[in-house]
C-alpha cells in the first residue's frame, strides 16, 4: 500500500484513509497506515460508521472496541451510515469487511484515489468496469492487496516443516520482499498486456499454476 502511494508521490501527511470493517484486517491496516503517518478519517463496523475529517484518534478507537466489542457509542467523529462512509472523500478507501460492497450503484460516486481491497471480493464486476472506465482510481485487487496473511501462513508451514523458527523481524523482512516482488511482477504483466491490475494479477497467478501443472505432467 505504502509503495503504491510512494509511486503516486503521495506522502503520508497528505494521505487520508477510510476503512470499512474494524476487525483483523481493518484494524491492522488502520494501525499500520496511522503509524506510517496517514490520517484515518473514517472507520466502521457492523454497528455503523464514524467520519472525522480531522482524523479519528485510532488508539482511542482500538481501546474502545477492545472494551466494548464494537464501535457503537464511540464518539470520535460524526456518525454516518456504512453506505455514506464509502462515498466520503479520502486518498485511500479500504473495504475490509464484506464481499460486494463496491457496486454499480456507488462505484461512480467514490471519491478516493486508491481502492485497496482488504476484504475478498469487495468489488462487483459491474463496479470494476465503472472504475476502469473512470480511470482516476488505482485499484489494488484483493489477490494482491490482502495476500500478506496467506504468505505468512505459508511461512508458518515452512518453519513447522523444518522445526526452525524465524524472528518477527525475519518474517516481516521476507514478507516485504515477497510483496515488493509480487507488486513489480504484476506491474510488468500489466504493462505487457495493457490490462487492468486485477487482470494482470490473475494472469500471473493462473499462468504460474498452469506452468507448474505442465511441468509436473499428469498428476496424481
Ligand atoms: N483475517 C485474515 O487473515 C484475512 C486475510 C485476507 C483477507 N481477509 C478478508 O478480509 C475480510 C475481513 O476479514 P477479518 O478477518 O478482518 O474479519 P473480522 O470478522 O475480524 O472483521 C470484520 C469486520 O467487518 C465488520 N462488519 C461486518 N459487517 C459490516 C458491515 N455491514 N459494514 C461495515 N463493517 C461490517 C465487523 O464488525 C468487523 O469489524 C473478509 O473478506 C476476509 O475474507 C481476511
């Protein structure tokens, strides 16, 4: 995420973030971007949404949800609906709760520069077409954007096989290198085929599986 913003010459102090969903993915994404220096202007959960153009106090929001198990009653900003929150102005919009929340109805109304798919399948095909036609939103597809969790699960499997465990620093270092490589491979594929970033990520992933299957021959 940060490297996409760096590519766009958007520094942390000029980055505002709205996140739908304040669970594992949403709260960790919020914390990482907040610590980087971005302003979190909107958060939400199943009980509703909070918008604060001056910045939601993230530490307060995390402490509040830890105690109350939801954002209901949190007073760190203006209460808005979940649908309204998605259409508020921001640099980065992160749907990190549910599938199919960016739809044909709201895609034309989004006011973000980057749509980072924290959740799996948050954008419908219809919305995807509208966003591609608009051409003013950088979409980071789920398969790329939220792959960190699966990569670290793979790291856990690898470490368990060897009974040899890495430090947290080693895990993050390997993760960041793998994500940077994935980003540049997708960028190259996008340039090669002149397609969307989502199509490029899928072309790359599917062709790797096809290549591995061809090399292995008929199996089992
Ligand atoms: N946890 C992971 O490792 C991981 C990795 C990659 C992708 N994902 C995907 O990310 C998404 C979220 O996963 P999670 O693990 O953070 O789940 P979670 O259950 O921890 O959090 C979900 C959050 O969404 C909120 N929510 C539910 N309905 C909502 C609504 N209508 N409007 C706004 N917010 C609503 C919940 O209140 C909660 O805060 C899912 O699509 C999941 O498949 C998760």
